[in-house]
C-alpha cells in the first residue's frame, strides 16, 4: 500500500516537473528548462530514497520496532542531506539561476499534495 502511494507520487512528480520544464523551455530557453528540471529532480531523488527505505523497512518488518524506527530516522536524515547537497551543488558549484531551480523544486513538492488525493467513486 505505502509503495503504491510512493509510485503514484513519482508519476505525478515526473509529470509536474516535465510540464514546468517544458514551460521554461518555451519562456526562457533550454538553460532555464534544464535548471527547472534539476530542481524538480531533487524532489524525485528524495522520493526514490523514500521508496528504497520503505522497501527496506518492509523486508525487516519482522524485526524489532526499534530497527524500523532507525530506518525511518536514517531515511529522514539522508533526504535532508541529499537535498542540501544537491542545492549546494546547484547554487555553489554550478552557479545555476535560483528562480527556475526553486520553481522546479516547489512544483516537484506539489506532488506530495496531489499524491494523497484519491478519486471518489
């Protein structure tokens, strides 16, 4: 069940990030589109990390609750570290424009809201 929600989030993130990147391609050119794609990719990488840790937690579900809590804590810490490192790389080393980067990132995060919405029959 949890994995299905994460897979749905991934699809929605990919759709939203692709859409915003195409809009930046039309408005600001390929460079702005690539930067927005990079920003959105940060959220996709975070979701993939969450998926990996979820699968790992399910495999150790028979283990002690303390073990599963440690997996959860590790997931949270790794996601923060990866996000900070990718932003530092983008802004510091690559000198990417901040606005398309943040818009791509925020649009990717919007999938967290849409991923929880279910259709009513």
